[in-house]
C-alpha cells in the first residue's frame, strides 16, 4: 500500500509539474514606460522564453470578454515576433487624456527547431475573468498641476521600497527612481527581485515609471544588460519628457571615479559617453518643448561639485553650463545618502538653479502648479514629513 501511494504521489507530482510548465508565468511586471499623449509602453518578464503581446480596450463597465480586443505585438524584431523572457510592447494610435484597459498575453516556447517547427505552451496572460484588467491613461495636452514621487539609493532594500511606495499621500502622476536601486548587478535577476517586482505590484501596472541610472548600476557582470529593462523616448539611459507645460530631463550621470581607477578593471569608458550625452542635452534644451515650458526640472543621480569626486565634476563641467543657459528651475539628485539643499548660485555646484539632494531612506513628493510653483516634501518610513520647501519663478 505504501508503495502504491508513493507511485500515485510521484505520478501526481509529474502531472502537476507538467501542468506548471504548460503555460508561461510572469516573474515581474507589468510596468509602464514612456507614456505619451498617444501611446504607452508595457514591459514585463516571463519565467520562460515566450512570444508576447498586449490587448487593449476602451475604459468602460462592459466585461473584457464582451468582444474581441485590439492586439499589439512586440515589434522589436523588425517584422519577426521576438522570442525571449523580457518583453516590451508599444501600444500606439491612442487619444490624448484617455483611459484604456489592457492585459498582457504570452505563449511560452517549449522548443524552437526552426521555422514552421515551434512547440508552444498554452496561451496565458493577466487575469481578466476574476480581476479587473490593468488601466492606463495617456497624457493630456495640458495639466493644471502635476505630482510625482522620487526615491533613490535604496541599494536592494526591497522592504524599504514597499513601505515608502505604499505610503504615498496620493497616487502620483509618475514615479522616478533616481539611481542606485541596486548595489551591484552581478545577477540580472536583481532588477526584478530587488525593486521591480514590488514596483509593478504596488503601482499595479497603471502609474508611469521613469528609472535613471546611478553609478552602482554600472557595476557587475550584468550591468551592461540594465538598459534593456527600461524604455524611454531616446532608447538610452537618459531622456526628456513633457507633461503639459512641465518639462523634465533625466540625466545619466555616470560613475563616480575616473575611468582608469583600479576598481573598474579597465572596463569603463564613460567620459566619451557623457560627452555624447551632453551633445544630446544641448539639442534638447534648444527644443521648443523645453523653451516653451513653464517649469523645467532635471534629475541627476550624482550632484554637481567642483571639489567632489570625478562624477561630481563631470556633471558640473559637462551638464551644468548647458542647464544654466536654459533657465532650469530645479535639479533633483541622490548619491550622498543624506538630505541637503544647495541654493542657486552656489560656487561649488556652479548652478544658477537650486539642487535638492534626497536622502536614501526617504520619499520625495513633488507638486508643480500652473503658476510654476514647485513644492517639495520628503517623508521618512514612519510617514513623518522631514523637510519641505517651495520654489517659484
């Protein structure tokens, strides 16, 4: 009898295992990237190679299965549907300021033996039978106000991230991670396990996320893969975007030591890259989108400084002179693991605008109003307001 039970249990385990492998599952996501007035990008990660797509529907109270829904395939294969674990689908042709429902879908690839000889799992996706589908709103043409949240330097403290994100005083228009969310990327899986799994769960696939690279995201065997986990208008770790009259620039401030430092093992060549970024920044600052904005805010993980490390000096020498000419209103930084404000006109920073350096264990909430008033408030893990300041033009 014992032997019979053992055989039955073994068979049941095999059946359950086979069932588990019969569909692709989601490891991380979905999370929103690069939301515009007429498009948005959805990214997620699966537990096996898969072909993926997104289905959308207008917002409404009709059930998802009321009719067939519009489908958008992953298009990075330039005519071929890509097979992989990390998926990025662009949904386009939408109306400004409009809410849509969406779900992610995938078909796991068991074996790929050549064209016409692919073995798939059953289709799977986000549940729309017992749960509501995800929702996303395209950007409006104009905003009376915009609010966003900034965090930085959490260094793989996922539980701290969860506390800070869950305690937001209201749902922000977008969230910014301003660098050093990990300490080293020896394992690519840390991006999901250390912050993106929690992020996608708390933001529920509905709040746009901007992730800017810190110096620690340059470190580790898998650091070179970091950019593929996020999407921007530039397809680079630096970008610019606009919400109505409010203009934002996210910089990649590079590493904090010289490229030839012994700690970098001869693998770094960041200075030419930063110079290329400065050329891009010059063009962006001269654009009509930037010049016509009522407020301009810059994110940079490393703050500028004349006497700091190489990274501080790079930001001061390559970026700050360009930003000064453009009339930037505020720069938000991290890196130092402490709070401080550097007032406009500081000799050290060389900046004609103020710089807010956010503490590593606090959440910064920022509000922008149509009159160009900028209100900043930071909160600790107990929800207490620790610092507050307003800037106006």
